[in-house]
């Protein structure tokens, strides 16, 4: 019940290899590890909806922030069509804190759940973009 690095890269590590630095690869490993800890605590498998986004992909992604944490391998969106992962995470902020994850508020992520390994500007565990 875990995602793997290839799931996170979504094949973009080959097409955009020149943009993926060694530091970003290390960060991706940390992000995937923390997402897997979350999924283990949640108890259900989820697919990566959006992992690493090179600049061109991020620019073509509707609603993506210009300085998205996806571009630095610090964020991951997981498939969440019913919103149950988001709901569970909202009810368990202590798990997010223990793992070291921040959650974008579900009102902004219909159909997926966004988690990142760095705090947003607000510092809030659950934040609005």
C-alpha cells in the first residue's frame, strides 16, 4: 500500500531529466516517504494524481500556483474522488504534524488531496492557497 518514486515522477523524470536536480531527487524521496506514512495511517491505497511538475507541465496545469511546491518535489496530490482521505486528514491533524505534512484545504481540491512537506506562508497545518 505505497507509492513508488516512478509513480511520483509520472515519467517526467525522463522527458524533463535536465530539470530534475539531485537535490530535487532527494526531496522527492522524502515526499514519497511521508506520503506513504500518511497512506499507512489512513489505511487505504491511493494513486498519485500529480507528483513532480517541471515548469512546462506546471504552466499548463489549470489552477497551478506559479511557484508550486510540485516544481520542487515538495508536494503530492493523491486521487481522492469521494473526499474521504481529505476528511480523514482534517480529523487527524496530529498525524499530519507527526509525519511533517501540510494539507491544502479540501474546499480547494475537489477530487484530489494535496499534501506538502513544507509549511505554507500561513504556517497553518491546513491551509488555503
